[in-house]
């Protein structure tokens, strides 16, 4: 009787996996189970087919997601079959279903081919192909994390291809390119993206401006200087040129992007000192998040923002909650004390 229940459960799960597959243009692969070895359960997720040869990168991405889901359900079924069930029928009980990306759905040569195709379509494809290539690049990276034997076969630097797309005429492409530009996972020179991202702060699309601010903030944080053990922050040789574009972008930035711009300004060190008078004026803003953002920037500048000390001390005396806490940290930084 117990054997019958297990068979029903696994069949039910197989039906569930097939019903959640992606569009019919990308057929889900049919995999045969390996023969059961002594003391082990079969591995029904081992792929024996792959995506269609003429599939677009978008279709391949959909196929990958369906594979990850199918594998996750199959693995959970194997786990369930090897221990007592919490419930009868086709549910997975308390078994975890892991739909995470994984490298073993494709041979190494195929991951290499996809990585090179991403770069080629970002450089020379249509806007739709470029958009799909950016997304596929993330898929490839996620699936091959921890597999240097695979990533070593990829193009050495996607940075120039992604940077070019920050100025794409297609707004959808610009949004995703602004979010990826400067990501150290895809380029050996993240700061090379700074000029394109600074221009994107003036983009007509609010989403592009938001992602450009987010990427600039991430770039400005402390990092190891190449070839040394020295930590540096800011935007390197672009720091001085970055200040005015970031200050101009603050008034029209949405709340989160505004905070990120303030943080980036605080990370500019000496290049950010001309912003201190403007930051002091922002301390009198009617908007609480703007005041907190200005305090963050002044905290980053530390002793370089000494002229802001009276205004910061006033906020510390007169305010409460998060704003007062931030003022305390800012004052400590300005006075050069250890928190």
C-alpha cells in the first residue's frame, strides 16, 4: 500500500511540474531517470534534451526557469519518497522545493556559447535582443557561481557592451543597462561606467535615473585598490566631475534614489567638499528623508564638513527618532571621533 502511495505522489508531482512549464514555444525537456544504484534513489532530473537550436535568448531563459522548477520538484519527490510523509496524496508535505539556478542543466560548452552570444547581441542586436541579452547574462552568472571551470571560458569583460546600452534609444534597455553598469561581476573596471551613469541621471525616464543613482552609490563605496591592500571610496578619477551632476539630480530624484545620491556624495571625500553649503541648506528641508540624506552625506565627508557642525548639533538637540540618531553619527564623524 505504501508503495502505491509513493507512486501516486511522484506521478502527481510530474503532472504538476509539466503544468507549470513556460510557453509552448520552448518545450520542456523530457528526461529519463538514471537506473537506481544500490542504496540510492533515482535522479529523474538528469536532462537528456536541451532548448531548440533556433531559440532566442528570451526563450532560452524561459526554458532554464522551467528546468529549474522541474528539477526542484523531482528532487523534492525523491526526498519525500525516502522518508515518512506528513500527508497523503500529491502534496510535497514539508519537503523544500529548490528552484535555484544550477550549472548541471547544460554542458560547459553550452554555457560558454550563451555567454558569448550575450556579448554579441548586446553589441550588435536589436533592442529586444539587447534586452534579452542583459537578462540572460544574469541567468548565466547565477547558474555558474562557484564554477570557475565554466566562468573561465566566458568573455573577459562585458563592461563596454553594457555601458553602451545605458544610452540606448530603447527605454527598457536603458533601465536594465543602468542597473547592471559597473557591476563588478561583469567587468574588470567598474568605475569605467561612471561617466555613462552620470549622464543617465538626467534621463527623461525616472526609472533610468533611479537605477543610475543606485549604481553610482554602489560604485562609490569602499573597495580595494587594484594591486594593493588599500581601501578607497568615491569614483576615482571621475569623482570631481561627478559632484555637480549628482547635486542637480537630487531635487527630481525619488526618495530612495535621493538617499543613494546623498550617500554617493558623502563618499567623494575631498571632491565632495564643495557640496557642503548645499548640504547644509538641505538640513532645513521640509522633507524628513531629504534632511536625513544630507546628514548621511555630511557624515561621509567627516571633518571635511566642519562648517556644518552648528546645524547638525541643532538637529541633535531639537529632533527625535531616526533623524536624531543620524545627527549623532554625523556629528561624531565631523568631530573625527570614533563612534
